[in-house]
C-alpha cells in the first residue's frame, strides 16, 4: 500500500511512535505462527526486499487482524481493564492509498485506529477517549512517483545494518494464506531487553503482513499484530474515514511533542548552558548506572521546557527528563501504577518485558527515567541521580 510503503521515514516513525505512546503513553507490532500453504521460491534478502518495494501497489487491502499485547498490565495506562489496546484483541483492517483504519474489538468496547498522510487518531471506546497526533510534514512537496531503491542501495543498507544487528535471510513462508518472506533482526550486543524483531511481507505485493517484537530470552512475542484472510482490491473511503463520536474526550498528543526549538526558541545544549536556562538544579552526574553522560539539552515549547539527559548509547541508553514539578496536577498517565521507594521519594513504576519507566517528584522537580532495563536496574539508576 502506497501510504505505508512510501511514507517518509520520519513520518512512519511518528506513526509507530504514536501507537507506542498510546500503549505506553505507545507502538504497532505484528506476529503470527507461520501458516501452511505454498511458499515463494528462495531469494537473497536484498533481492526479496527490492522486489517488495518495486512491486505494483494494490488498490487497497482488507484483512482480519489479531493483536496480542503482553507488554502492559491490564488497565495500567488507560485506567480501564479490558481495553483492546492493553489486553489484545481481534479485528479488521482496511487501507488504501490515502490512509487506513484498524478496528480492534473487545467486550469493553472497540478501539479504532485511523491514519492518513497528515494525522493519526486512536479512539478507545472503553474510556471514550480519542488520542490525536498531527504527523510531521515534508519540507518539500511530495513527489507523485516514488522510485524503489536499487539493489545496490539495499545491499549497502543491509551491510550497515549488519554492523549492529544480526539479520537473517529472507525465509520463504506463508502468512495468513499468502506467500511471504520473513526476516528476523536481533541486536548484536546484550544491552537492553529487546531480543529480536520479525517482519513478514507478501511476496507478490510487498504488503507488510506480520511484525513481531520479542523480549530477550522469550520465545513468544511481547507485542503482535497478524493479518489473515487478506483481500486485495479497492477499499472505499467510507471504510477508513471514521471519526470519534460526539462527546468523546480528545487528547491532542501533538501539543506534547518535543523539539529543540519550540516556538522559535534557540536550541540549548550542554550542561552549563542548560543549567543556566532553568530555575532548578539539574541532576546530571557524569555517569549513571555505569553509563557515561552523552547529552544534555532543553526540549519542548518555550513556556514548558524540559531538560533531557541521555546516558549510554543505543538500546542500552537511559533517558532522564526533568522539569519543575506542577503542584496543580497530580498522577498523570502513570499515577495509578504501583509505587516504589526511591530514598525519601515515592515513584510510580511501569515495568514491562522491554523496559521500565519511573516517574517521581523530589525537591520541586519532576523526574522521568526510562530505559530498556529491568525494574531493579531502573530503580538503582534513579537512586544514582542523588
């Protein structure tokens, strides 16, 4: 599908990040058992990817969907046990060149995820809440045609990817009754809790059919979304143009996006410059949990800026966000989570198979610490901030 396969990288990342924010604050992953049936002929990975990207785009696609979520405790984020976003569900997918809709069904109410080239909306009926985000736009007008990368370009990309990731070949498979190729990637270092990720795509159309994310040491996916009973053909705009019902609570995630130059404010980076720009003492030791400090900078709009401190690199990095505590607001999206003691402070903790997030207030400052590390390692790192 053109809207998925030719979407600029930063826009595709934003789409995936939104789903992760909704599921953590969110992500979309996809997995399934390899189905029986005919399989495509073996091909080198670079050739299989080139054929997929150069394939003729179907007018549209519709399919049954199975979503699995073993990442979050039920009710941890949305405050509703049984939400399809948190417990997993089955549903239906419709997509065409202009966008798409993913419907997940549960006893607590459906979840509708719709997207187009400019916006993503996630509506959760269990809380009657719609999460909306505007996608970043290209600085130049979009081209009407998109040339597939050459075989040499794909080979070069895979070579660079292979310096940090172990990449399998294109495994001939059958997914949802469609001939497909499956590739698995896994980090070469032991940093972080990510074990591997798996992607399968339709051999004829190049349409993504499956993407699975596994935690380190686990044989079953943490997050999964599988397409089956797939139909290729025209999809009416009315099938994807669904809006939240009247009276739904609207949460605009675009207002919470971070940047280094919000509202025209000049970027500020480096510990000394950042410390001079904020009214609180920045907690940024030279090392944290054995990781060297890599970056300190201000992000966000001028009237609500936060300090971001990064320790380490890649999957093993730890991110610390600091800002003045807001005494008028309490709890937030993590406020209902279990609490742990950090010295004299009490933190809310979201522990998942892929990482941990801690949030707490101390000395008039609000802190968030996140990383792909266990809860005990995250708590030790938080205590290391002093």
